[in-house]
C-alpha cells in the first residue's frame, strides 16, 4: 500500500513523502525487511515509479521516497545545495520512525543519495547511484560526451542565468539512445508520465537541481563509509561514463556496474539487481 504524507520540517517547509509501508514493526520496517529511501531524477514528482514499487514489494522491501523542494508538492527552497537532502531525509525517517535504511537514486537523485550516505553515516546501510553526476571538477573533462549541456553550463553562472536558459530551452531527442526510448515505451512508461507531471508545474525544481550540481555539494564523496554501488550505462549521453569512473575512484570501496549497451534511462533495468545488492549489505 502506497501512502502520501506532507511533512512540515523544522524550517517550516513542506516535504511531500511516499511510503509503501503497511504492517510494520517498531523500527518502521516491514518485519525482517529492508527500508530503501529513493531519490528521484530531474525532473520528476518524487512519487515512486511502478517498476520500482513492484521490485521492492517482490523483495519485502519498504520503499520511501519524497519530492525535493519545488517538486511534486514540496515547498520551494532556492539556493539549496546537494547536502541539504541529508537533513530533509533525516526529518522524513525520524517522522516515520525509521532508524537504519539504505538510499538509492537515479540521475539527478544520485548525488542526493550520496549526500545522505556521507552525512548520515550512522544510519545509512548502503547506497546505490544510477547514472549520477560527479561533482564539477577539473580532474577530467566533466562536459565531454553530454549531448546537451546547455542547462548545466548556464547554471555555472548562477540561478538567474539558468532561468534565462530555461526560457528558450528545447528538448533534444538526441540525448537518448534507442534503448532509452524503448524503456520509455515499455517497462518505464510510468517515468515518461511522471516527468510530464513534473514539467506541468514549472521548472523551478530542475533549475535548483542544476545550480546545486555545479556548485560545491557540501560534502566530499571521500567521506562515505557505507558500501557504494555505482550503476552506469556505457552509452549514456546525459551523464557520460567518466562521471561514474571518477566517483568509483573517490568513494571508498565503491563497486561499479558498467552496462555497455545502456543509456541514461535503460540503465534503470538494473534496479531489481541493485535492490538485491542492498539487501546483502
């Protein structure tokens, strides 16, 4: 059973949360099961996607997700950094009575999942980052291989520049490979619908995400102590494989699953196996 909660956090902002928990024990978990907190991509509403809900249910995993500020019913918070996700998540799990949990994020959710693992080390049991960006760095050509980097380049100049870019931005179909389009028409059709719902209420969440990605994150990936799994499509045209390679070398003990035939969306087919990986941590 999926329930929706609107949680008012300490600063007065609202976070919209989703929870598949039903019959739970005193720690907030399905009896004997794992709790996974999902971080959505950019842009999405924060509602958990059908394939993920099904995969979690099949494994007895309680799935929790939430909308980052300016997405899906959560209050705006311009100027937020990536690290701020950890404080938001701590408020959510405290409200749900959850102590220990794993985190998992895809695309724009990946850096935010890493933030939770770095900043809540006593609570996070493991982290999965699928097709997630690395921090902006000169260690490698951060931009190489991106089919459309205009939004992120504008974000480097600040929020106002990113807003101006958004006013004239057009969708570029070349960011996806055929396997991505097949995923959107097939198993991950719910993602396509969710992105449309997120876009319908405006671009503020996406703009704030992009500005946060290219600014200092507020933590160092080297601070992670929880087990880390990176999942990366070899043909990703949005977040090129070099980002996962950088993270592999900077997150202590990180494991990389490189899927050579996958793009940015088709890599989500690895979610069931990634959930299995989390249950073993």
